[in-house]
C-alpha cells in the first residue's frame, strides 16, 4: 500500500518541526500557584483514556522520528475511534490483535463500547467555549450482506451513520467525500480519490476542534522572526508573542508549557527542546508514564511565550505502522471479520489518516479523518473499468493466443471518425 505524502505551510513559508516549536523565556515563579478546577473524567472512562493515550503515543513514536524536516500531526482519538468500530466486526485472533494494539486487553467488548460512548459524550459537552465534534459513518457496497448486530453496535455506541452505496456509481466518491467535508467544517475536503473494485466497506471517523485561547495573542505583537528546522535551515515566519502566567515545567532536556483554551478544559501543550537537544530523542522519551510525570509537574509561572503562526496538513497510510504495532493479522489472509459478514471473508485494505491544524492569534482549529477500508479475500467483487485515460489494447486470437494487433491509445479521435 502506498505511503501518502504530506504538505505544510508555516505562516505562508517554510516548514515546521515534528513538534510545534515555541521559544520561552521564564522570568520568575509564582509563590502560591493555584491550579484551575477541572472536572475529573468519569471513572468508567479512565481506562479507555489511558489505553487511548498509550496507543496514541506508540503511534506517534513510530511515525514521527527520522523524517528530516517533514512534519507529523495525528489524532490518536480519531484513529482509536475508527479502529474501535472495526473491533466490533473482528473475531478470534484478529479481535485480540486489534485489542492489544489499542492497549485494551482485558476489557470486554461491552465495556469498551460503553466507555467510548461515554467518553465522547464527556468530551463534547465539557467546555461550551470550545467546539469539539466527533462523527462516525459506515459505507458498504450495495449487495454486501452486513450483519445487523455489527451495524447496531456501531450505531448505538459510536453514533455511526450507515449507508449502503453503489460503489460503482460515478457519484460514490463524491458522496463519501462530501460527508468528510461536512463533518470537518470544510477543513478536510477528501479522504478517497477512487474506490478500488475489491473494496466493499469503509468505516470513517471525523473529529473537528475549534478553540479560542483563554489568553489571546495580540496581533500587534506578532513580529517577523526565523524558524530553524530540524536540518538547521532557517525560514522566515510570523511569531506570536505574549507575556503572562502559564502552567510550566522544565528539565535538562526541554521546556513544557500549557496554553489553555476557553474555560481551561482544553489546552495546547508545547514541548520545546533546549537548543542543541535532538527532537527525535525527545520523542522517544515520551511514554504514558513520562508524559504523566511531566504534566503533573506543571505549575503556574510568570513568563513570556513565542509561538509561530502556522497551518499544517498531513496525510498518511497507517497500514505499515499498525502492522508493526501488532495488528498485521487484520490486513492479510488470516483476518477474521466474520462479525461483519459470515458469507465472505474480509480483510482491511488500508487505514488512511488525514489531519489539518491552523494556529493563530485567536486560537486553534483542527480536524482529523480516519478511514478503514475492507476488501474481499474470497475473490474479486463487482468491478468498473472506465477507459477514460490512456490505455493499451490488443486484438488477439484466443485459441492459439496469437496477437494480431496491439496499440496504445493516448488521445481519442473525434467521435464518428
């Protein structure tokens, strides 16, 4: 499966390092820091949150290092939700592999489903000053006999829209992409370019986030600056600047700051290596344990923060990395998705992930889409061949195999000629 490219724009020019960069100058600590009151995550969701963070950090550590000046931006929540729907159709060793990859081993199916449902309700209702929308959908090829209990589980627990669609129709791709466009507020326009003839189902998760900074940056203080990429190249950027009191922590390797949105229930957390420290080495330090340790040590301190304005788009096939993380069985001949359909054997063709983020003086807007495609293992499905581009054609005799003529058509003559 091909690896998909990525494009980014840093305030109109240049690139951005794998983790968003900020320059921080800390002046002095407040003597009596008071943390804002934050409502706890319900106990029923604590385990799925911990599992999701562990999976997300595993995914990030596998994707981000060693990419030079290429950026990485993923939504662990979106990927986990799409694979959570997939989990409801998996059986046996395939189900075990997805469960282990998502770090959900030991939890029952009902507990996992209920936890995802409750978590989404919790997150989307947490802060009225922040927009967080999560949508799911299932698209299957007309004629595929999909098990009702699979559809019902994903309708009930993931609020999934279910649509049977003529995948051979010229409008099918546009229909699916329109759903993606609508559920990301236009930030991600497409997730597929074509539907392969053997693909029979797509599971799609979409996440949209928009939050205004609790303490917005003054546009009059945004100034021209230089951003130094991982390779050492410098590019001009527009740097936002602010002085204030923010949750902060530093050690010998990096500085960490929390920039809150809305009512402080959501925030952007920046980890900035000290000059001379390697970003990939820092990424490899990030585990659920170290992450929690660092976050717990954030205390309000007075200081100055500088963050570049930037816009980033990222797209990647996750098939290879999910295989490396233990889910390989789901992509091959041994896959068992009889929880979706018992008459035909299915496997995952690809897991495609696409994200968008824009950071400016007002706040942050971000979106993500994760698509899980399924294909038939038991033989080809209905196909559609459209010779609407250059093609090769031959005239042959079928008994002896003699080729009488062979040609290449690159420009179609006028009709009737």
